C-alpha cells in the first residue's frame, strides 16, 4: 500500500464515486418515470450523441496525450479520414478500419 | 412541429433489416456482436488501469472495487492519478464526478427510447451506461426507430455485457499479472477513432452537422477549463444549435 494513501481513504473514494456515478447515470432515466418531456427538450436531446461524443474526443485529436499535447499530423489525418469515410460510406466498421490504417501508415512513415 | 409522444427520428427510410422482426434473443446477440470491435481497445485499456492503479499502491480488491462499483474508465484513471498526487478526498470525488457528469446527458437522451422500462431495468441500464453502451444503443435506436421496447433493452444488454465484463476482468488481470503493455502502438487513439466512426454516419442533416460542429469548436475553445467542465458547456450549446437549425429549416420548408 502506498505510504500516503490509507486503505479506508481509497475505499471511501470508491464507494462515494460509485454511488455518485450511478445517480448521475440514473438521474433522468430513473427520476422522470413515464412522463413526457417537453417537445423543445426532445428536440435538443436528438442531438446529444452528435454533440457530446465528438466534443469529448476533439481535444484528444488536436492535443494528443501521447505526443505530450503537441499537434500530430498522423492523428489529425486519421481522425479526418475516419469522419470522411464514415460520412461517405455510412459504415462504422469501414470508418474504423480507414482511420486505423491511416494512423498506422503515417506513424510508420514518420 | 407538433409535440409528438414518440421519438421522432430524422427522415430516413427503415432498412430492409429493420428491427421489429427480430427476437429478443437475436437483439441481444446483435448488440453483443456489434460491440466486439470495442474489445480491441477495452481489454488493453482495462489491463492498463489495473497496472497503473497497482503501481499507485492500490491492492487487487480496490482495483476491482473501482472497476465494478464505479465502472467508468476516464474517471477511474483520474481518481488513481489524483490519489497518488495526494489530492484531498473531496477534490478526488468532485473531479471524478465532473468527468462523469456527461452521462446525465446520456440518461436524458435515452428517456424517449426506454421510458417504458421497469424500475429495476432502468437501474441496470443506469449501472451499465458508459460511453460505448450509450453510443452503440442510441445509434441502433435511431436507425431502427420502431424496435419494440423489449428488443431495445435486449440490444443494450448485449452491448453492456461485451463492454463492461471485459473491463472488470481486464483490470483484475492488470492488477494481478501487472505487466505493462507496450506504449508504442498508439492505443491512445483507438477511442477517438471508434467514437468518430460511430458518429459520422449519424450526421444525416444540416442540424446534426451544426450541432456537431458547434460542440467540437466549443470543446476546443474551452479545453483549458478543469476536467470535463468545457464539455458540459460545449455539448448543450451544440445540442441547442441542432434544435435551432432543425426548427429553422422546418419553418423554412413550411414557408
């Protein structure tokens, strides 16, 4: 065990974090029951995946941790190819393969 | 637009393989098999968590405690990092909860699709609601809007089993075997590529494109803010943009 962090402290963090994270995930789904959401909320919620997930990864694309936050042409190109192929082919697997091939080819060449 | 009780997917013809014909069992298998590509990322990432957490001084039970009770990769790494930096417990907890707050948006976004589920079913969904299970399921629900509830739940369960169990097993392996994986295979980038590949086919309308563009621009501009905060501002602004563009183009079509 690390000299600085005591066992009870770690378990406290685990349990509180476990409960808190569950409540976050349960929040709307569990508490709203079967009530209808207002139509303007429904309209916004339709855009949750296309807003949250790209915004989650955008900083990882532009400032990758692996390069110490430096712009990396290989990762930028791989992300660009993934999006382009996904838009064009509408295929998730195709987009993953195209992005991975681009990334490895460019990392290999550099 | 008129307030519709059913989720209103963007105009798109259901494909020939549309869901209603599938059994619950088939939907579970479909969710499971479609999630298999995640394992390429998930297994090394979970082993890495076990290794990193063990190096930070956690024992196997604590590593498993994190992966079973918290079950949220990014916040688990954040917690271990902060704990080994001797941050105070309250800082650790608040930072990690901030990292996980985006899941409240997932929870809200699933309401129209899963509202008919029972209390215990919703509790299980909440437990297993991670980035991957959310992204996979919402993509399926939008592509096949007429799937019955039982099939939607079965699909989610199939995804959740493939995504969550290996995470727990992998972190246990990392904690016990404790062999560092080579860091020169660019695994850091598997997650961004997977998510971009899932989202790109969902960008069907100008409203979707606008939502995505504004959210991405916002998250880059706000990247300097502490853990997860930028996303919590950028994503709702992007969602509002999408809703606005949708309302505007409907208005224009009617005019």
